[in-house]
């Protein structure tokens, strides 16, 4: 998994794009959002938060988690989805490799009943986190929303193996992630490294490879939902509108009237943001956004090494 210090730069004011998104409304959540056509014009006026919450609700609904169940929220960020699980009556454990994110999660939601947070690497979980023991078969559900692209291929392989080990028979993993349409190297989609440098990741998994990796770990694939259009394509339309508006002095002034915090950007930073947004638009043409529902039926998992051979032979 990516270094915690390196990742922290992607989700703090060290990143000029994150600063812009924060001024637009990013706070508890840091996902792209789920946009429908009738509400798309609204997004340009109110910002992303409503749509980020919609994506979180859709992702969590796939878990089918029940009150009393122990649920791991992997890559929980600032804890919003973990808190939602706790509010639904689950025993929710949110883990993230970034101490700064967990600190914020604890400040926001740590006092809520049934919710715990811990700094931990989701690809190599400790025997105990936040005083919750994590033996084999201890979890009922695992949720991972828009975090696994940070793990790298080896990390994603390890994460799936860890999830299978920790889930009881009949348990469920919901993994929502940005993927590629083919196994084309990410460098071909992001030749200047602007997207990878902004979000601090090295590669993304091909859309069709995730079920193979999950099968190698021991899972069965219950369901795959392609959310590319409501997430990536419609977010790209909004970002194109933003970049176009920000390309002129009058447009920047208008944006600053709507979101006054944007006034802190200087001309160089505006140009940098526009370049990053356009790089996201370019990479979007070769990427997908998928929600995978994997189930643990209790079979013996294929070893990691065997899984790697199986994947490399079929990719």
C-alpha cells in the first residue's frame, strides 16, 4: 500500500486540487460522487457533497449489513461511512493508513456508539485494532469505497486475501474502485503523471481482472455494477464546465463569488488546477468505475502465489 505520508499529501491542502475541492464542499467524504441526469445542473450550483453522500449510500446498501454485525470499513478516510454503519446498528471498525485521517474521524465520530477507528494498513491488518480482535472469520462484512486504487496490484491482491481470511462463511466484501478498460499501462493514459501525482497512486486494476483476483483469493462474485456513467462520465462533464469557466478571468471571478474560498488561488495555481482537471478528463476515456460484490462461501482460498499465476495467465 502507498506510504501514509505520501498519501497525506493527496488529501490535504498540500494538493492544490484538494484545496479547490475543499472550497467546493469536500469535507467528511472524499469520493467522486454519483450523479443522475436530472440533478446534474444542480451539481454545478451546490457542489459535490449531496452526490458524494449518494455514492456512499449506494455503496453501503450493497453490503446488506445487519444490526450487530461486525463491519470493517477499509480505507475509511475521515470516517463518514463508518459512522453511517454505526448509525445503522453495526459494530463498525474504520481503518486507514493515514493518521491524520483517523484523527479527524475520531474527532468527528469517535464518540458515537458502535464506532471505532484505528490506524492500520488494510492490506496487512493487525491481530487487533481499536481493541477489537481480528481472528480468522471474525468479520461479517468488509466495505472499501474508492480506496483500493491506492494499494497497488500487490496490495490489492493482499487485501482480497486478508478479507477472505477475516470474513466468516457467508460474509461479503463490497469493493468500489476506479478501474481501467484494458490492461494498458496507466502511463499511456496519464503520460505527464498529473493524475497519479495528484492522488499518489501508481496503477489501477483492469475492470475484468478484479473478479479473477477475488476468485483466486477464494471469493465468489455475487454482483458487478458498472457505475462509469453516473460517476466518471458525469463528473467529467462537470469538471469540463469548471475548467472552461476557470480559463477566463471573468469566469474565475464568477467562481469566486459562488465559492469565496477560491480567492486564495493565484494565477499559477489556477493554471495548475486547469491542467490537472484536463488530465483527469483525458484519463477518464480509458477508465471505468465499478462496484464489486464478492461473497465468502467458506471454500479454501487459493494461495497468493497460485492466485498470481492464475491472474497473469488469464489477464
